[in-house]
C-alpha cells in the first residue's frame, strides 16, 4: 500500500491516531479511509478541515502540510 499523504500518516503515528479513529471522525469505513490515505479515493476539503479541527487542532501545521503529496 503506497501512502499518498505521507505527512498525514506521520502525524497520525506521532499522535497515536489509528486508521479506525480517522475513519470514525470522517464517518466512513476504515477501508474507505485507507483508500483515501493512498489516494484511491479523494479527500474533500470538508474532510480535511474536519480532521484538522478534531484531531490535529493546535499542532502548528496547515492543511497544506498535512495533505502535501
């Protein structure tokens, strides 16, 4: 599985956030989240903002950084 959003995955590891937790926050299945992480399924701007506001708020980086390819 090639990760498209390497910064997102790295920050998930740093904060001990699982794929399951990310999926729960977005209201999708874990499989769908994994497909978003690899770029097989698009991440919407609303989803990116939701992740920033709920799981990465106050971390000191931008959405652009998190979803850099």
